[in-house]
């Protein structure tokens, strides 16, 4: 695949692009597509806002950068427990907000026992681009928040 450098038009005043990638590191065409998808989810997040009816909620933040996420979950009362609806509110970088949007899309309708088994690689695969070590906490904030909200669910 062809590699592409990050366009200088996407640099911020700090010299980084909006997703926190290292400048000058070539992106594959596939990564460019995923990057656009991330920016789309950041600009127009899915499942954003507070649910009118929810059974679980939890808020968390990344103290290193100030990203914040609150999740609202509607879980079926029957067994096996299923996530029937989910939404989030928050603020922060493109990675944290897009990851929350992508994650809420992917887990809606799933069994709680499946959601509990999700790990970092599941989120990195959803994002589809390389995430630096410093940005991994941003990417994983939504998952961490959702899994904490499930701790009391049996």
C-alpha cells in the first residue's frame, strides 16, 4: 500500500495533528480511511447525549489530558443480560470521543458477559490506526468507563 504523510494543514499550533499521531510518520491508505472515520465520529458522534431511561451510569476522566466521559446504559432485566441501549456525554480529544462513539455503536445489543471481555486491542481495532502509548489512555477511556458501570450488574 502507498504511504502518505500527514498534511501540514492538519497540524495544530503544537505541531501535532488532531488525532495525536507523530508528524512525518507515514500512514497507509487504509489508515487514512480509518483516520477520516475517526474524525467523522469526533465531529458527529453517534449515541451522544443522556438516555431518558437508563439502568447504569458511570463517569470517568483521563487526568493526564482532561478527557471526560459519562456513559448511560439500559440493560435488559432478563437473563442473559443484554445492553439494549447506550449513550455517552463527554469532552476531550478526537481519539477519546471517536472511540466512545465507535464503541457504543459496536456493543449495542450485545450480552453483558461479552462486553466485559473486551480489551484494549478491541478498541485499537475499532479505531484502525496506530495509537501512540500516550494516546492509548484516551482511546481506552470509554471502555474503562463502560466496564466500571457494569461492575454491579449480575
